[in-house]
C-alpha cells in the first residue's frame, strides 16, 4: 500500500519538478567540486533494479546526483557522500540512505517508509 502511495506521490511531483527546473536554472558549481562530487558518486551511478512483492523498481542515479525511481525524478539533494554510503534528503526532509556493497548490490533505506530495499546493478 505504501509503495502505491510513493508512486502516486512521485507522479504528482514529477510535473512540478519539471516546471521548477524550467523556471530556475541550476547554480553553477565550481569545477573542482564537480569533479570531486562525480568521483565520489561513481560507485553509485547507474541503473539499479529491485523486485519487491511483485513490484519492480528501477533506481537510476546520475553523475550529477539526481535520483530517479521508475523514471520519475525525486525532488531533493545529496546531503552526504562517502565511498560506501550516499545520503539523499527529499524535500520533506526524509532521508534515503544508499549503502554500496562489493557484489554490485545496493541496500537502500527509505526513512519515510522505514523500509530497506535491496537493489542489484543492472546497467
């Protein structure tokens, strides 16, 4: 039930996000910060898939630090990053914590639902 709410929530806000992106341009980040961010993000970048209770999830993390779930952009920002863990905070203040494992898996804790998902690198 919570997954359906998450999908509906993401669909509703995807339109708002697109409008806001067109309205506000992204701030320019200093080149040294961009390269260090991209280097830190590299273990997480890619398309990850998960199968939970007959629901197929696709998580895509871009080199710019954007999170997409089932091709819907999540509104929020990266708040912490290390070689093994990435923390994304959504616009409500809930954290999405991704832990990278050596076997091309990613455990993904959703603070809003208090649930952990397991993703496998698919691309």
